[in-house]
């Protein structure tokens, strides 16, 4: 029997400006879906310190500081997603 991928995807979280309400809703919706893949399509971190927009207004932190502050949040999402995912069985494996 063929197996199919079940994936969830998200983009543009823009940490540290993410919507906690939206993230909580997404994680709630994905519970029990037996995902095989989770994809973040980009703009995980806002990177405000490296932005060319509003360049006249200093942001008060470096890009490294911005990434460091949000690594724990991103890691917690990844850990949560890993607990929700299933794995494909290897059709070539001997039983």
C-alpha cells in the first residue's frame, strides 16, 4: 500500500513580532493530524536589525541579539512539531 506525506506549513512568523494567538491556533489545529513533514516557508525571524526599511530609526539591538532572543521560541515550536509527526515505514525493510 502506498504511503502519503501529510504536511503542515507556515510562513512569515517574523519573530519576535509573531502572533502568539495565531501560533497557538496553528498548533492546536495540527494536533492529531499525524504529520510526516512540517515546513516553515521563510521569514522565521523578522531580522529588523538588518532591514533597510526605516533605516533612519535605530532598532536598539543587533541581528545576533535578535536571533539569540528567539532561538528558544523557535526550538520549542520544532520540539512540539516533532512530537506530532509520524514516520514512514520503510517498504524495503525486512520484517
